[in-house]
C-alpha cells in the first residue's frame, strides 16, 4: 500500500476544501487533497452561485419552526421540506435547532455572521481578480422581486433590519424596479436590493480553482473515500483510504454534509445535517436578468451566468 506525506491533508474537494488548499499552498505549505467523488463536482457546483454577506440572520430564528410546519402542509408550493426520520443524530440536531430559535441567539449570531460574510466576499473578489478567473463574476448585488403587497412589506421590513446592522440596502417601487431590472415581469410591484452581494458560476469557479490548486503543487486524489484514521498522543497522524495511507502534520475536515460520518472513527460528534436543494440550468434567454434575483414569494433564486441561466430553490432537511 502506498504511503504519502504532506504538511496538510484536506478531506473534501468542494468550495471550502479547495479554498483551504489554495491559501495553504500560497503560504508555502505542502498540501494533499482527497475527495470521495470528483473534485469540484458536488453540490458546490450546482448551487445558485450567490455570494451573500447580506445573509446575517441565523436560520434558527423565532417563527421559523411555525413557518416550517405550515410549509410542510403544502409541499408542492413551498420553499421548505423535511424528511421524517428516527435517526438519533438527526433527532438530536432537530432538538438543538428548535432550542436555538430564540431572539437572544439571533442577536448573538448576527455579528459573527456579518464579519464572516464580509471577509468571505472580500476574499472571493480578491482571489478572482488576482487569478483572473473568468467565471461570470458580477458585483451587482442580490435583487428580491415581489408581486404582492404582503410579501413586499415583509421584504422591506427585513431590509430595514439589515440596514441597522450596516448592510447596504435599496428599496424600489413599481416604476423603479422595472427601470433597474427590465427583465422583471409586469406584475412585479417592487424590489429590495442588497447591493453588497455578488454572484458567479460556481461550477466554472470550482474548475478554475481546482486547476490552480493543482498547478500550485497540490497532490489531488479523486474517488478516494477515507476509510479510517491513525492517531497518536491525541492527534491524527495518518488518514487511511483503500489504496493508500497519508501521513500529515495537520488534517482539515471539509467534507460538508459527509463530515460527521468521516469523523465517526475519531469519536467526534459533529452537529451537521445534510440539506438538499434543486437547480435547473438552461441556455441564455433572449432577455437575461441583469442581476442575481430572488423571487420573493417562492424563494426561488435566478442566476444569470454568462451563457446560461440557473434557477435554484427549495430547502429540504433530513437524514438523506
């Protein structure tokens, strides 16, 4: 069996794993990256591509559980679904989530989410500019479109809340929204624009980043699931796969929803549960949107990505 050595071994070849590898390589570290499937081809490639420092409100917030229960009664027309499961880890996560839906937790979470979001957006922009990545990156904000007064009122209220925490927001009435976004349908009555957000084509970005990480000297192994670990003195020393063992000074777990199962051999209980979404990508339309959009009532994302247009929606949680 082959044995390889590196300074840092990254488990997971999605956006987080590839970005970790990139910055480590830039700092002079020797990096090995493993992925159980193809690198850069998982859910990170099929999402909406929105970079949203405006998303500063934790998902676990007052009223979320009530809304989720209502949405579950009409699964065909709502943005949320939940799979019923008796899996102990899933049930424990649900209990923790419900307990976290308190105003005090929301207030406590806003600042770190804001700080992380702003830093992440800045790093995306800098990386793309420095590497000259052609990935349909646009700094035009995220524009919410509304067709009903109730939804528009809720959107404006959310925008006002964001503004109090330093997020740049603009509100447009019917005439202004059609001036700003000519692709909006005639029945759109208003919009809320989070001008500090941006978007890109995630699949293209990940392909370019993967190629760059490889060019910087990373050893990259696809279709190589982790089967176990070797540890000594309370520290992981070896990462085992079916075909090789990898020795590393440091190990980064960046396997997304698979992180808990990968870490099980280490007796780590990581409170992560998978969530599933759906996307559909089509060729560019005759009149493409000029902005990344959210259709307010349906919570469907619309993302122009150069020669294609992607629709993304629905959040389903459960033991998938």
